[in-house]
């Protein structure tokens, strides 16, 4: 691999002048031998750059769009007639905006943010659209960490729902005059998240259920009507929807309440309820597992699913796809209507105006319209064939190690993890998108090569079974608990899915492979049940070979194999080593000084390396002692750190929001 241009990439070297000399390719000096054992870090620039988004709402002729996983968090205003971004405001807290709502006058736009941790800061904001040059102001804080949905009643009172606290999600109310926030109550059986709220002059509708950490008694879809005068909650969920994991979205349209669910093992539902008599309703089965973001043109309700825009004819209670001449919409974060057209905001970074009758569309690219791009937090990571791939939301950034060029590849959802096999990229795509493939030499866009049961929705770790020629993915089932092992054979183009190979409670957070055996590391985030079982598994026959309890107090975070030893990290900073020949636990240690939480490991040039949110480290092959390779790496990962290597033995991870290459040659 040719040396990178110093003008393009910055080399950081703990060894000072010796490192600079090595980076410049100068002649060997007395310190050169020592430099071989000193890690060299090459900064390859921002890992994933785009205007990533997570919400939108149409007010008049302008679409207001909330950002996702970029810093600072912001709202932009896209003026549809001119197809230009005409205003923006930054938000002073959170990492993403999933909830936007306008007050009845159209003067104020409310925003609710998602946070990594609740540190007591405001999570509700308000932007005065009559003075768009004035920043949005914080107006309050709900007790749930994350704000997932907002609705404004005709009298201007704001209602918010979300989750992320230790308690069940509640309904929250903001008085627009005093800016005081009140907990209006927590209705019904337990649920892990509320993502739907809709308010009228007299009633607030509250939709919740199980979205994360399913299993046990975590609850199903619930819909409540909150009487604003008495404060009483009444369960009003249509019976046909109660088997789904959660109510996904709500909207008041005239004298009807439109309801959509999120499903898992069967198709989602869409329905309309009579506001004057909630026992009078109609429910239809949708296609796919998501029904969200409603708008109406005449008697037809248009909404988003994972497959695109669907039309719900309320007169016939039937659902059909909207076919048009535009691009794939990917994940959809807003559906509105204007002048007889459906206005769709896509996670791919554009707004499409679709004429459903004519089947035509106009597409506005947000970057070309002036949306500010920024480095976002990243997900999966893979290196090989002269490229490094970094997963984002709706995109995968391909970094050329030869030229430094970066190309963003549109991919629906999120590439949670990935591997290189035969020069091609294979990714595990959330949400329930299966395994996708991209060949940089083939000229075709990335495409799905294997689909799996929709309930098995969250790939966590992807690795290779080189003996059997398989791509392996460890998966979590968010709504039901447990998980699965996905396998894909690129030569035969065949896939298999083995559900709950550990048990019904543990997902597969860490996987490793050697000599045709897959090692599955379990993680159970619930309060009861086993939580860190390791299973040796035949991925061809789908048979368990043996299992062991590694004696950890938390679930498995990562696995790696070196020789006869299987290394594992727990989510509470425990190291364990299993002898694969004797099938016994031979070593445990507390490594919380370098790793406490999510982690990743890779075997590179005969040494097992790991990365946490803070540190890159390695283990001595003989004593298993841990050594810090790079302190304060502090990678900006969205859902757990990642570490990979290429054919030359270079390691790749994030430092902050930048991709870095680490060259480490420890003495053996």
C-alpha cells in the first residue's frame, strides 16, 4: 500500500520525532527499532459525512427537518417552491431529533431530542418561525430521557411521549404560557417505549408497547385515551392491533384517529377510529412491519412502511403501494401533502414530491439545496481490498486507501456491522433488512442478498466462517427477546436462520469462528435469566456442539479466537478465556480500566485486540495481560465500538468522529 499524502492525513505518534520520521519515510535512526513497537496512528478524516435526518414536518410551503447523529443537532427549513434551505437553527442538547410538531397558529415549531444519557438538561425546544434567525430556545424537560413523539392540541398545549427512563413511559404536558411541564400519568401495563401521541381539544391519545429489550412481561401494543378534563386514561386499542408489539404512530384527521402499529412476527396494521365513538373503527393489514407518518388526500391516507409509501383507502379499507418514477425512498421520516402531492422526507437525504395519480415525482437533494453536512456517529466497520467501509444511517461511506476518495453508498437502515469476503462487502442491516452485498469492482449498487424473519431485526456482530465459506451474523430480536444466527453462503447464494440458538432470552452480541465452528456469545439485558452463555455451534447443520457459562455478571460484549483460546469480554469489563480443546474456563480478569460496556475484538497478526468507548488495547498471547495501545480513542459510535483489520495487519477504528488507521507491531 503506498504511503498516504501527509497533506491529506495527519500522523499522530506517541514517539514524537521518531514517529514523524517514520511517517515521512526518512532513513533509519537510532530510535527506529523502538518505533516498531510504538503504535502509529494515521488520521483518515471524518468517517461518515452527510446531513443525516430523523424527522420532518410540513408547515405551509416549508419542510422542517430534524437532524440525526450529527453535531450540533439542528433543524433546517427547506422551502419547496424554491427548493432551497432558507433557515436553520441549532439545538443545544441531544444527538438526534425524532419529534417535531407545529402549534395551531404555525408560529412555533416544537422539537424533542434523543439523548445518550439524561443529565437533567432540557429535551424540549421551541423555534419561533416568525423570527427564523433567532435560535430555538429550550422550553422544558420531560422525565423520560428521550422524546419520541409530540402533538399540539388546538389550545396550544404540547403533549410529549418517549422512553429511556427506569420507569414505564409517561404522558407529559407543556403549558405554552408558563412553559411548565407536568407528568399527566403512566397508563396501563408495562412497555418499553411510547412513540405515538395525538391531541384534540378534549382527548390525548397515547400509543406505546415493546420496542427494545423485549421478552418476559415487557408488554404489547397499547392505546389509551386521556381525558384532559378528568385526567383519566381509558384503553381503546382495537383488538386486531393488540397482538403487535407496539403502536407506532397516531394522527388526528378530521373526525377520525388514524392508527398504525409496528409488528414483529406478522404484518403491521393500519386503521381509522371514529373520534365520537372509538368502538367504531376499521383495521386493515398492511405490508411489512411498520406503519407510520400519515397524511391524507381526499379519502386516502398515505403513510410510510419499510418498502415505501402505501395508500390506505378508507372507503374500501384496503392498502396498496404507491408506484412512481422516482428513486428508492429508503427509510422514511416524514409524510405530508401539498397541492395534491405526497411530500416524503427520505433518510437518503432528499425530499420527494410524489403525484400519486400520475406516478410522477420531483426530488430535491438536501445537500444540493444547502443542507449543512457534518460528520455523524458511526456503526459497522470493515476493511479490505483497498477500502474501509463505515456504516452510517441510510449510508455506508467507502474510503479508498489508495486515493483518499470517499463515496457514500445508499443503503436502507443502518449497517450495524460488516465484513469483507472475496473483495466484496457484506453487511448486517438494521432494521430487519438482512444481509447486503457490495462489490466495488462490479459496478452495481449495494443490494440485499439474504432476507430473514422480520422479528430477527437487529444484527449486532458479523464475522466470517472461512472453512465453510459463510458470512455469519449474530442478531437480537428487539420485541420478543432472544435472537438468532444468520448464515449466508456467497457461492451457493443460500441462507439459513437459526432462532434462539442459546435460549429464548439471550441475543447473540458477540460471535467468532474457527475451523468451521461458530462461537456465540449471549447477552440478556433483562433482570432475570442467564446472561452470558457461550455456545459452540455448527453453522451448517444448525446444531449445538457444547456450551459453557463464563461466570460473568453481565452479558457478552465481544468474542475473538486465537489458536486454542476463545477470548470474551463482558459488558461490565470482565475478560474470560476458554480453552477450546478442553472446553474449560482457564482465565478471568477485571479489565474495567480499559473496557466497561460495549466492545469489539479482532485477532490481528497473532494478537487479540479490543476496543471500547475509550481505549484500544491488546492481550498478551501467553499471559492474557492487557496493555493499552491507544488511550482516549473516544470513538463516536452510535451503538457500540468497532474494530477491524485489513490484509496488511493495520487496525481501523474511530477517534472521535474520524476514521483512524493504527499500525501496531508489538514484540513477540
